[in-house]
């Protein structure tokens, strides 16, 4: 449990009172009766103050699942999909709390995986964007973080790969190399023109040479990152869903079997393609939102993912998915760099 110094729409004396009561109860293990006696309140009033402290965001409760509860499922998923590691975090109340919990676990895995002198290709999205905030005490590593896809001025630092890249580099004391290009070009011809630009070509070459990639698993919903970034309209996304799309990684859309969606927008993506990701030794994928199980299942069936961090709920839903839908695609050992 953590007491946060958020500034809700409360008078200063109310914030102080709620924080004091919450600190006594959650951090100092005082009982409600003891707090009531200390502050001269009734026990029911203390209970109401604690409830309000949670409602106002002064108290944020995080539940950590004991490792033994998810180790078996983690092992089953890793074996079934040929993954090097699966980390499942406890289900939390609320989307933001869940994203924070997944980001914390991804940050811990990142610290163990990033090596000095290495290169990390960085994707986009809210889940990837939440990771830097969980790296306050990351060890210094002389490595380079490279944007794996272009960005957009229509979204903030929480989603944009260039901003995420910079924040990750700051946490590790490394260097950031950003990609000054849109995530999606207006046509395949304009994409080819962008890829011929020296700076863009150089940055993507650095991203392809990375030994680790950190990516989010997007879904095919109207509020997905690619729609927020202005790369798709809701109408275009609806057409993708009708074609069978359940999710994407760096703009590579796939169906529930992990197969590429024919006639999709892959020829407009300014970033790493699926074959480039397949050649990177380790690809860490993160997903936290409820309802993403189908996107995660499709992503795992592409064979692009080596390391997965998600929630227990999503892990259970993926495990219970239709195993007969398609054979699992293993990562190709002979993929060209």
C-alpha cells in the first residue's frame, strides 16, 4: 500500500486530515479504535475518513499475488508459446492501477535484461510509456535506446515512442536516439520516400541492430494508440476488425491465429516490420488492459514475442483460449539480421 501526495479537489486541512488518518491506519498499523481515541473522533467517522481517502486518491492499494499462485500458469504459457519468460502480476482495481503494476514488473525484468553496451528498440503505447516511471533506482547502463517506430504530435509523452525512449535513457543513464518521422505515412510511396532519408534510415538501422525490443500489444479498438496518434480513423479500424484483426505490435496487425491481416497498413508503417522484430534476440511485450486477451493470444501466436508481462486475468484467459485455432508459430532461428 502506498500513500500518495496527490492534490485532490479538497481544502488543505481536509487533505492533511485524510492523509494523517490513512497514514496511521495503513502505514503505522493503528486500529480504527486507536485512531478515534487519538484524534477524538468516533470509530464510524474514522471508517468514513478512510473510505474517503481511498475515493480521493490519497490512498492507492496494490495487491501483490504470492509468486506461488501464478508460477504454474507462467510456466504453462511459456512452454505452450515457446517464450523465454512470462511474468503475471496480480489483478488490480482500476485500469491505471493495473497498468502501473504491469509496468513495475516490466521495469524489474528490464533491469535484469538490459546490458551495458547494448541497444534497446522502443515501441509505443500507454503500457510501454508507464515503464520509465517505475525505474527510479535503475542501475546505470551505457546503452542506447532507439525509437522503433515514428511518433505523432497528437499524443503526449505517455504514448509517443520518442518521449518514452528519452525517459528510458534518462533512467538508465544511457543515450536516446529518436525517430523524427510519423508512425504512418499517407501512402506506401511516401513511406518509401521517408525511408530513403538518411537520418530516418540510420535510426531504423540502429533499431534493427538492437538486442532487445520493448513493445506494447495493441488491440483493434477505436481508442487504441494508433487511433489516438491519428494514424487510423475509427472507420478504418472498424474495417480492420471486419478483416479479422484482433491486435497489433508496432503497426503489424494480426488475427487471432497470429497471421498478418492481408491488405492491412503494413506498407505505410515507418518503423520496424515484423521480420525485423523476429530477428531481434529478445522482444519484451507488455499488456495490462482487461479485454486484451485475444490481442495477447494473437500476438503470442505470431512468434514475435520472447518475454511477456501481463496480468493474471489476461494470462488465464489466454490459457483458456481455443488451442485448436492455429499451430503456435515459433520464432525463426534463421531470420536475417
